């Protein structure tokens, strides 16, 4: 390590810690904060809407200047880490939920309860969906507010459904129904019966968590001390996926191929995040009838989807900048903020007023039926549990490699594969 | 030059005389045409896609049905494309010039003298290939931060002031340079700087031009280091710009292909200009 | 190259002796300094970090863990598969990145200037396409449903081939795309070397009645051998890195890890997440592993050229 950087950063940290409770009530001097944001790192709606949000915010808070730092989502944690080490100023960060644990435990993201006056915090949480707030909590403390997040939905091509004699008005709601429909599609067309975003490094474990949990299994236990993806209920769910794969219903495609197969009308069903909705709509326009339904469940059990996407976390050490970052966070998660995020980028609002009140998006929502399954799932959405400790990425990768092998591999010993990987990942827990 | 012009067509004649039937030639041409098509088709596809309207983007038809410049207009407005192209050009040109300069100096040092530690140092040069870029990136980032150079073009250039490929290629070229020429120049009282810049370098300009093309392209296509340094699109390079059209929520193929076409043209131009140097150098060696 | 012994004209005074002593080092100094500052110093630090668990944060504890990072990497179920795949990639790349370009360089050398340049320029075109775009275009062309390659296969009566999602084929598909992109590079390097061969040698041989093949075998190939060796060395040592972009964009290492090579695996587990212990140990493993291979290659090269004499 470079000694100079270390001591400077250390000094900053101790100073910050001592004054953590003294966030000023308002910003009186001009201040600049950084916002590490991945929507800014792409061209198009996301970046435009984000810049629009920043402009609106700056107009309302003339003393605060926001410097947007564009970083692609897969690099954002790395970049924040590098910048913290390099002594760069990091204030507000759009953290992907898989890295939330790491951001809180290792990188020093603040729990809002520690820096924001309690009354103010409670007032701001007013009107937010309760289990939406839980998405950003670890052990009961709020490290992030869900910002651009989405839920898993089952897209389907109604034209293919009709073509093979299935009823597009009654799409599959359970995995057994998916298997049934899949067989019909497989036997009566050349289309891919079921594509899914469950596998592949860029997916991580987010979709798999919900699938296993829907069978009352899971990938890790509640206090994040033991891996559970080889336990009986999880095993049963993986075995079910293997059966689908063996029957030629579930097809193993990389993330871009899946998306393009569905967009081009080559796939009949596609289980994926609602975040890809805009892309699919553009592909379907004038080509086929794109529909969506909620994530499938197991038998009579209610499905238990979890979110994908990102939340906002505050890293500032300086009280004035903490206040500025908090103001920005409040603004973008307000009714106005979520209106822009939902309408212009295509994510979900954490405040139901946005979709219920005609003042905001009630009219718009009724014109966009594809959003319905998404909104429906909001009421029973569960958090995407981040893997704990410094090896969080390696744990998820090793686990998903094993599950992919168990579902698509030549080896029928699903239990053996999962158990071996469970033992190995257990060793990587802190 | 006239000599060479006369000389060039003479060879195929000699060739044909020797292989009476000449069946190998059509075969060779057939293979070359096939390989050329294989090489060019994807770039044709890139340009074709860049001209397609949005609802035709995923079409796989070989001919365009309707052409539009919308994707270009969008690409130029969605990201600071021209600014990025200029940045990339500056960085690539400077890196190319510096790498060739340090390569020529090191090449001369290694090929001209035997000195203590030469093979060890040569090994150290070659081994830099084996150091994964990603492991040195963070320490380098911290160094750049200490120098106060984050978000500057200088930071994109600094770590690239020498390359193992340039050095190895030039050492090899200089070693095969006839030593009598050195000797004669020394007898005439020329010093090393003179020999290097007035005798060695002009004779190696074909190699140097090829090298320049390759260094330029690899700098042009670099992604990971600029990615770490980017704090604003204005001070970034074109590969970062291209990636802005590729997101987890789907790729904007039309604008991506339009931006890629724009990003490929300068390289093609550089290739065509420098390729002349390669040819010229061949003509020269043909005369010798 | 024994010119260093040429006697200095102004007599052996101290200055010129010192001058002669340091001169070679001065010439290579700029390059070496770059490498020390930007590569070797960080590498040395990575070596130390590979025995620690730390996230670089000044406030975080820095724990010595001995060989744990190495053990974790070697215990990865995909490690040996990735190693084997790395070998397969090299096997596939050598013909496309060395043999074919060699044939192209030699064949085109004998053509008239215009045809030669046209062919070489066309073969070079893949080099100018950004890697992500090259990958995307090939994905479309190879698509099982409506790619033109499968269209052609279908027209000939064959079943659609899943070039990128069949675990037995995906690796070779990626090898092909990597090789396709490299062809122009190798052709350029070999053409430059070929062009600098003294034309009079060839003319003389021709006048002596040597056939084209004899000229290639006895003159061109031996004179091209340093360039060929350089390319072989590059393919073996850098092939894993070159395939990276295409693996990353086209298959992400799948299906079932069948396209994961060692570089991609270590990127996934180390560099991709800035876990300093994992990535430092990964770097050391790659560096030491490939250095041994490089040493072996140099030893072989020395042995082979000894036999030549």
C-alpha cells in the first residue's frame, strides 16, 4: 500500500466516524457530491432519465452539485472499492443487491439509521411498500433504498401459444403447467419452449434464489451462516429443472441469445427480469403478440420471487455531503422520482401512490398491461439475499456452476453434485 | 522504381513456366477469394445492420430492404461520439509513437551490444506479456490517482510507454540486419545515433509501419484500463462509448453497429496509409 | 554481432570506457523503466498480497492466510477443465494464427503488387472490427434458428447446428472466431518479415534453377523462422487472453464450463470482483505457469537451432 494514501484515508475515516451523528439540517454552503450510477454508463432512456433527475434535483437544491460517475453495473463495486482506496470522494452509489452485504460490511456503506435523524427517516419511509424497504436491509438496518429494481416474470409469445393450440389467456402458473405447455410446444413447433435467465455469470444467483425459495428451499439460511442449496427442498427444485432440461423443454442459452431468441419470436416462454421488457417490446412490435405473467410456483405453494437490480447507498464521510447525498436519495425515491424511473427507464416504484394516483402514473399503467405481473408481485416480493463475507462473488459463482451442471450436465447424480458444491462453498463463508 | 516495375511481372512468368499446368494457382486464388469473403462479410454485416431501421434489426436477410441513417444520428447524439473518436485517436497516436520510439531504442540496445544481464533483461521484457493486466490495474490506478491524473488522457497513455511486442519484433528485425552495413558506417565515423536514425530505421520502415498499425489497433481497441479511469464520457474513449449501447437490458444493435462503423473507419484509413510504407519498403528491398 | 569489440579510436580513456559500459543500458532504460513502474512493481506487490486476505481498504484488517488463496483456486471444480480447455484453444489457434497466415504470406508474395495488396487488405479487415461487434456478427451468422450458416446447412439437408450452445462445439466455434480475427495480424507480421528478405537471394536461387517450393523451403522458411517462432510464442502465451473477449461476449464460459479457459476462470473468480487475495494468487499462478512454458519453449528453440547447425 502507498503510505500517503493510507494515512490520508484513515484520517478522513476517523474524522467521519466521530461526526457521523451531526448531519446538518440543511445545506448552506455549496457542496459537490458524486453519484456512482450505472444507468449513466449506457446510452439511451436510462441515462437520459438519470440526467433529467439530476437536473430537477439541482434546480431544487441550488447549493448541491451532483457529479454523475458512469460505471457499468458489473464493475460498480470494484470501482467504488478502488476509488475508496485511492482516496476519491464517494458519496451516493447505485449498489447491485448481490453486493449489498459487501458494501455494508467491507466498504463502509452507512446504515441510514446511523446518519439520518430518526424522525426524518420515518417520515420519508411513509408510503413506501414495506417489503420493498426490506430489500435494502441487512439484520434490520437499512443500507440501501431500492432504486432501480425489478421482479422475475414469465414472458410468453401468444402467437406461438395459439399456433400449437395452447390458450394464451391462461398462461402457465406452476412449473408443472410449464412442463405441460413446453411438451406441446416442443412437439408441435420448432420454437424454443422455455428460455430462462437463471444461468450465466451475469445472472448470478438472483433468479435461482426465487426458484428454490418457491419450493420452500433456498440457497443460504436466514442468518447467512450455512449454504442450503443441496437441502431436500432445494434439491427437489433443481431436479425438476433437470427434468425440464432432459425433456428438451428448458434450453441452456447464454444471456444474449436467450434475450434475442425471445425478442425475435423464436422462443415461446422466457423467465427473466422485468427489466428487459423494453427490449422485448421493441422486438415484438409488429412481429408477434408479447405477453407476461407472474413467476411460476410449485404446486399449491405461492411463488416467492425476489428482486433484481439496485439500491442507493450513502458512503460520504463528511456530514454536509451526507446531508446532500440523503437529499438526493430522498428526491429520487419520492413520488416524482419513481414516476420518472418507472415511466422512462422501466423499473418498479417503491411507492404505490405512483401507480395508483392519477396525479402520477395510474393512467399510464393501465395502458401498459405488461407491467401488471410485476406490480402484482410487489406485494409478496422477498429480498435478494447477498452472500456474506469477502468471498461473496466466488460463493455465488461456484454454487451456480454446480447447479448448471446438475441441471444440464451428463451426470444424473444431482444430489452428489450439489452436496459437493455446498461443502465447498460452506468453506468460503466467513 | 522502373526497374522494380519491370521486375515484378517477370516472376509470375517464371513461375508459370516451371509449373506447366499451373493448376495450383487457380486453387490458391480460389482459397484466397474464399478467405477474403470470410474476412469481409462480417464488416459488410456491420455496415448493413447500421443502416437497418429498428424493427428490422434482428433480421438475417443478406440484402437491405430499407436503408436509414437514423442509427448514425442516434449514436452521434446519445454519446459524445466525435469527442471520443478524437480522444481515442490522440491516445492511440501518442502511444504508437512512444512505443515505437522506446522499441527502436531498446531494439538497438539489445541487438547491437552484448552486455551483462542482457538475456535476463530480455526475458523480463518478454515476461511482461504474462502479467494479467487486471492484477496491475488497481495499483496503477492508485498511482495515477496520486499523480492527480484521473480522468485525463495522459493516464491512458502513461502505462503504455513501452511494449514487449514492439521490442521483440524490432530486436528480431535488427538482428537480421546485415552487420556489414553497421561496420561500414562505423568506418565512416558515424556515431550510434546517426547509424540508428539514418541507416537502421529507414531500412526497417516496412517493419515499423506494420508495427505501428498493430500497436495503433490494440490501443484503439483497449477497454479495461479506460473503463477503470472513466469518470465522464467526454474524457473517455470510443470503446467505452461502444459498450454504452450494450446493457444487461438488451443491446441497441443499430446504434452499436453505426458507432462501430464510425470507430472502424479511422483504423482502416491508418492501415491503408501505413500499408503503403510496407509496400514501399518491399520495393526498396527488391532493388537491393 | 561481435561489433562491441571494435576498438575505440580515441584511446582508452575513462570517459569513453564508462560511456561504452553504460550505453546499452541507456538505450533500453525507457522501456525497462516503464515495465518496472507499471508492471513489475505491482506484480511484486501482488505476490505478497497473494498470501493475505485483505480488501485493500485502509481500515480493514490485513490477515496472513498462508497458501489458502492458492488452495481455494486449485480446489475450484472448473480449474482442471479450464486448463484442458486452454490447451485445446491453443491447438486450434496455431493452424489458424500461424500456418494459414504463413501460407497466405508466401502465396501472395509472388503475386503482382495490386492483387497482393488487395488480398492482404481484405484478410486484414477482421482486425479493424471491434471485438464485441465481431462476436455479435458471428452470433447472428451462427444462430441455430435464422443464422445464414444454418440456413445453408438446412438447404443441404442437415439439421441445425448449435454452434455456441452445444458443449462439444462451442469451444471450437470460439477458437475459429479468435483465429479469424487474428489471421490479419499474423499475415501482416509474416508479410513484413517476408518483404524484408533480400530479393537478390531469391533471384539468385531462381537463376540456379530452384523451384518455387525449393525457394520456399530453403530460403523463405529459414529466414522467416524468427517471425514464425515469435508468432508461435505469442499464440501459446497469449492465446488464452485473446480468446477472452469472445468467451466473455458469446458464451460467458458456458455451456457447462466447456468454453472456460484458465484466463477466463481466474478472471471470474479473481480479477472480476477485486478480491485481492484471489486475484493476486490467480496472477501468480498464471505468471509462474506460463513462464515455465515460455522457458520450455526457449529451451526447445535453443536445442532445435543447435541441431540446425
